[in-house]
C-alpha cells in the first residue's frame, strides 16, 4: 500500500511539472504560463467541491450590480436630486451635485458610471410606483433618524486622514440630537454618537438606522431592546426613507464645510461643528415646521425619557460559551476562570471591555470572569480525599469486647 501511495504522489508531481512547464494561451491575459500554486489551488477546489467540474467555475463578484466608483451615500443623494430635478440632463445633474459638494472637489466622476446608474434606476421607476407620502411623528423623541456622511480630510500626526460625520436628527423637531466627526465609519463610533445624543436629549421611542452590516450587529439590537427602543433599518437604495437626515447633510455641505480651513484637526472641526449646531442651525426657523428646532424641543421636554446613567452597560457585547471541566472559558484568544459551580454549563457572557465580563445563566447574573493565573492555581490546596478504613486482617466482622 505504501508503494502504491508513493507511486500516486510521484505521478501527481510529474503531471504538475508537465503542466507548469508548458506554454498556454490564456484569454484576456499576457501571461503564457500557469504556476504550481495555481494548479494546486485548482486541485484543492476540485476535491473540496466533491470532484465536480462546477467547483472550478469562477466565483461571482460580491459587488456585482453595485457602483464601485461612487459611494452608496453619493448614489442616494444623486437620486434625490434627480427626483427634485427630473428635467435636468445627466451632465447638468452632475454639475448640480458638484455645486452641492456631493462629490469632493477635485475628484473624478465617471460619466459612464453615472449614465449606467440612471438607466438602471429609470427601469426600476417604470415598474409600479410605491405609495410614498411625507410623514411626521407627533412629538419630540418619537423617532430619530441617523446616518453617516463622508467628511473632509484633516491633519492627524502629520498625515491626512478622512473623517466621517455621524449625526442623529429628531424627526418631529428637526433638532440634531448629536453630531460628531470621527476617523472611522464603524459601530463603536456610531454608539459613541448615539450615547451622547441620549445623554443630552433623552431616549427615543424609535431609531431609524442605515442598512450597513455594522449596524446589524447584536450589540446595537440588544441595547435598543433593553432600552425599549424600536430599531428600524432603512431599505437599500431607498433614499426617501432617510430624507430628513439627507437634507441636513446637504445643509452641512453647503453651509459648514466651505467655511473650514485646510489645517483642520479632529478636535477643532468638532468644536466648530458643535458651535455651528447650537448657535446657528438650531436657532434658524425651519421652513417646514415654522419653528426653531430648539424651541420645538423645549415644548416637549417634560414628556421625554431620561437616559440611564450606565448607558454603555445596555449595549454590551454578547458571546455564548461552555465552561470547561477545569472551570476555564476562552474568549478572544485568552483564558479566563469562571465562577465556581458552572463546570460543563452553557453560559452567556456580556461585556464592553474584557476586564469586566459578566456571566449569565437563564438571564441571571452569576458573577464575573477572572484572569486565569495557572501558577496561583497550582498552589491552591485541593480538598483532601477521605481516608479508607484500616485493614482488619481479612476479618469480616469485628469481635466484641468479650471475644464473641
């Protein structure tokens, strides 16, 4: 059998060398050879795919049908402008978008991509139109809309870094409950913005967020559920649902961004933005409501729900684990020691930082994990084993005192 195995591998190596040594005509490529690594990867895919030729077919692109040269936010804004200006030609529409800073100054915009986008959306509009009606909730904090806008570049330790503006707007009063520039578009920064908004303006009844994957994590969903906040996601490619926050971003591009200098830092741009909101944006009478956003907020302030002091605790991460026989639990590549009495049980871990990991069973807290110190554990005195009865020399019964 060993000889047959050696013959098999020898034959396989011979075939691979023969394939690698040949010249090939490869469509849409200037190469005329195939590397050994490529051949081995094909063999592996063929074996993993149940030895079916379909396993070697090219995989479909994950971004098929999506615009790679234009961001989703730019697409949404561009389609909103198209709806507001249906008679504009496509080149004029792009000019208008540039004037409103939808595209950063100096950036190249592929007109071919824009034309393909418009053609695709026009075909969708020819289908049955959805009943789209303007709406407004009844009072402050009934509904918050939130989204992220790509901001300008700033100086960060001698390097240029792109910024991202997270903002939350109250649907009824048009007040920005909080807005802040960050260096990354992720859930951690969004939660920081959301928590600040709740601490300043109270807890909303509903929260409307973007459909990005980072916003569909359990941490946001569990936090909103614990606070009794209804969480709703925007439908992809449907900018109408985010109309109010999109209009605010449009105002920011027209009013705030042009006034910034080129030597901005993150601290400076956020300081200027906070002043812009409180001293300017919130003090202007809104065209739709006929009131200042801050006045409309103060009219409902007595009916609003205050945010709890331990707000981040509601948004802790969640992991499911099983306690090992040695009472350890592994989390993020590190071993921890579980509270006593949990060996073999499945537990729920809730944590924000890994130095405070709480253990739950059936919703009841059972304490916190401790860092595992194997050296200390080796010196812990174990419970002694009960001693066995003394050997009696084989007698089954002890004699009584009288020798009976």
